[in-house]
C-alpha cells in the first residue's frame, strides 16, 4: 500500500508539472507566438502570406501587396528611400522596420488559427503609421547624400512625424552591389534608433543642467575667461579656430559654443556629479519607440583626468549619443520636464511602449534650458533659418570623430509653439558643421510639416 501511495504522489507531481508547463507554454504562445512564427528561418511565410498595407498618417500607401503577390513600395523613389528604415524590407534585415517588428500583424497571424482567417471573419492586416511621407522625403533630400539620421515628433502626443536614416536604397529596385559597394556600408542599420554618435556641443546642454543642479541660485552668473585655448590637465582644450571669446556667462558661452568655458565648468562640477546628472537625463540606458529599443547614449567618466573631463563636458572624450534619446530629451525640455513616449503607429497600443512619460529634467531646469535654447536661435543662429512663427529653440553640435573624417554635425531642439509642438534631433555624418549641415534638414522637415 505504501508503494501505491508513493506512486500516486509521484504521478500527481508529474501531472502538476505538466499542467504548469502547458499553461506557461500557452501564455508564452499567446504573447510571443507571432514573434516565433516570424523568425528569419520562417522567411517563406513572407512569400506565402499576403502582407497587409502600410500607410502614413494621411493615408498615403507606403507598402502593399499587389494581385500577383509582389510587395511594392510608395509612390515615388524619394519616399521609398526616405522611409526604408521605418517601413523596413520584406526580408526583415532591417530589424527596426515595421515589416519586421509588426510582421505578425501584417501577415495576419493570430493565436487561434495561425496565418488562417478566423472562422467568424478575416484579420485586419493593415497598419497606419504616424509618419508624414512628404516631411520624411524632405528631410532625406536635405541630407544631400550624406549619412545620418533625422527625427521629429509631437512632444504632446508622442506621434513620430519624421523618421529617416541614411544610407538607404530603393526597396523596389534593390541595387545588385548592395553588399559590395562601400557606399552602402551600414545600410541595414537604423541610425535613428540603433546607432550612437559623438555629440559635440549638444552635450553642453547636459553640462549646463548639471551646473543648474549643483549651483541652483548662481549657475547662470558663473563666468570663465576664454582666450581661444587653455591648458587643463597637461593638455590643451581649444575652441573652434582658437577663437577667443573673452569672459562669458553661461548663456553667452552656450551661444558661442565655447569649449574652454564648458571644460572649466565640467571640472568644477566634477566627474561624479556630471556622470550622475547625465544618467538622470537618460544616459547609459535604452528607451523604447513603441516596442523597438534604442541604443544607449553613453558616458563613462570613472577615472577620467582633468583634460578628459574637460573634453567630456563639451561632448567629446568617450561620450556617445543616440538620436532617439536626444529626441526624448528635447521633448522633455519642451514639455516642462516630461518626455511623452513616442509611437509610430496610429492605433494606440498596437506596439505597446512606455506606459507613461519620464522626467528627464525638472520643471525648473526645463524652463531655464528653453530660455537658453531660444536665445541661441534669436541671437546666434537666426530665426530666418526656420519657418516663420515657430519660435524654434535649438542647440547645434560638431562632434569630432578623427580618422580624417568630417565631424558629426548635430542640431537638436523644438518649437515652442502650441500649434506645432514638434521636437527634433538631426545628425549628419562627415559634414561641414552643425548649422550648415543639420540646420537645413531641420528646416526642410519643419517646412513640410507646417505647410
């Protein structure tokens, strides 16, 4: 009898384990079944399933399947190229593209019948995006063949309006030398979300915010002298063309983008405090564009000497920035501190992302940064560079990368305008300078959105 009782206990344990395992598998299948079905090794599903239609915010068709089962894209080559990394390629090589991240939706996969229609009706396979095709094409054209990234989003609603990465290609006429021509190096990488770049002077906004936290009542009046260069930690910190800016306050130094000022400021703040503030503003962690994770912006100041800390304070040394993170930071400044989560799909919840906004800066810091960035445009860059009436607030940057390459040219900012609450982040590789290379991309995108 004892043996029978022991066997019964063992059977009950095995039954319980089986039921628990089956239940766990059912839950995982319901949550991740679409992802499993659409893995690259199941690429034949893209050929046998009729992919749904992808449209932009205004209903313009970005991708569709014709009667012969061929996948076709956009109405013009310019739009197809501009939206390559947003729409994605049919084979799923661009992992951030909608055709990969929403492949289960586009193929009509469902938990009950797989790729077959439900007994009580068909599956809606279509996806409407938040992007504006014309604004994306305008931004891509303004890159003028250079590599880089351009992002614009509504910092009140989270809708991503412009998302462009270059280099690209026409997905409807894929080049035969795509894998051989150096011009296409990195073509499957989405620079908006999956890459990080040396930021240069746009990082001075972070350094200034750290000063606001350290000296809340006196940061704006901290003055440092600039003679064009200064020896810090045994090596020189130089300003562009060794321009001597004289003695400056914070606002003047930000407008002049004075490296000598910010190198001294960073050393007075200290590496530990600057690192902590940068991390509070989103460095060293990933964010989510819907369910698509961004690359991390990076800052590592442990063990940095005075010269290295000085260069870090102006956005050099080992500092790297992801454009998607910068977009959220600009949205946070524009929106009183709160960064509204971005979304690429018009159907709320289609790609679940962050549940709520994040505070990347305080409300007080947001007010002060907004005033400084507005002063940059009014007094240094010129409102005439942008569509009239948008009250653009911005900061440019020129991140030196060495290797006989031109710098990463940045412009980040937002419109302080209730009708057009747009934040932006643009980086252009191997360019002549922030305002010269990135400024026209921002202007082109904003012009297309407000026309």
